[in-house]
C-alpha cells in the first residue's frame, strides 16, 4: 500500500492531504504513478498537467523522505510526497 502525501498548494487543489493506494501492477515509477493518478481523477490533471508543473519538473517528489526524479522505481510500501518547489529568503 502506497502512502501518498500532498503538501501546500497541491493539497489545497486536491482538497486532501494524504491517501493510501494499492500500487497498480503496471505502475513501476513515479511518472507512471502521476500518469495513473491523472487518469483516474480530473483534479490531478489540473495539478500535474494543467499547470505544466509535472512536465517541466516544478512539482517535487519525495519517496521515503528523499527527493527523487520521475524515473524512480516504486515499491508497494513506499511513502510518496508531492509538493511545490520551496523558496527561501
């Protein structure tokens, strides 16, 4: 079971902070997970596709508390977190 966390503006857009998801057989990578989420819920399309953030890498992804790229392979008990880039000052 994947534990998926959503932070900041992503959480607000999706109206949820987390969910659990049985990892579908054909979902092997972070990008495949994003594609799956977009295919099952139009709200995900607005977050990941509509803004262009998924395609140009602005949305950050962490798996088990480590920032990863879209090609990172997933395992059944991973924790996946999506969040917008952080700015500092």
